[in-house]
């Protein structure tokens, strides 16, 4: 489903990625591990089209997205990619359900259908009673589950997760990890997860190690 060809990224005289080649199949859960500064987050941001490589190519279902303009990239990202970050990045003035609906509203989806779907996702994630609560009224685990629902609202083909359980206690982290595998089974989504959590990394179909800007 995804193929990267010789992805390189430089910031002035610092070469962060030194030619990353990777193929990922649909429905795979792949973990990426490595020390801080190895290039993991930069690579994930490039895969998610939040950043552009200095050189190299990304193919998504055999179609190159490397030549898309900003508008095409924004549309592609909104339709195909869901993001889960270490810090949930929920908008504090919005309720849980409003935060979940936001990517769909940005994508121009039907309001009623979106709200119904958001309610279903929050119920699926055990948050039915919390949909009208704002982020500061939710626990850390609840906030992260809201961010998972937000990532799923547009039925993305690919979920990119950057240290998704980094701020959770062990119980909430374990529940979140199990949830990823349930979602894959239910929706056949593809997950790429950057993590320092060895347990989560080992659960994946493949564990890749990044070091000094390449996958070793």
C-alpha cells in the first residue's frame, strides 16, 4: 500500500534521513523503534504529508504523492490519513464530540452523518457518557481515546501514531495498544506506530529499527 524510495531529509547542514526505503502492506501494523534523534518522527511526518522530503518519493497505492501541490496534499491527508500523537492536541474550547467531528467537517462531510458516526465511535471507545465534556474534564486516557476517535472519523486507510501511549499509565497504555489491534481487525486499517514502548513494538506484525536516519 505504501512504498518509500530513498527518502532523505536535511535541515541546513544536518541530514536527518539518509535514504529510507520501506514497503508496507494494507492492514499491517508496523512499529518503528530507535533512540531519540534517529529520525523516526521526521519520517512519520513525511509519510503523513505534514512535512516534505528533501528528495525521494512516496507511493500510495502505486500513485506518487511526492508531486502533489499543497491543496492536493491537504485533501489527500484529510481523506486518507488519521493521526494519533503523544499529546492528544484536542481543542480545549470544544467538547469531545466536536473534537472528533472536526476533520470530517473540514473535509465537507454531511453534518448529521458525521455526528452520528462520531457518537458511534465514542460509544465504541467507551466514551458515550463523556461526549459533551471538554478536554479538561477528561482523564489522560479518555483524552487519548477521543483523539483515536478523531483519527478514525474519516475512515482513513492509514493511521500514523507517534508515541501514542507515551503519556499514559501502564493500564491505559495496555488498553490503547489492544484497541489498535481490535480496530485493525474491524476496519482493516494500516498502522505505523513510532514508540519507545517495547511491549507495543513487539506486538506489531513487524518491528523496524531506525538508527542515524536509516532503517537497519
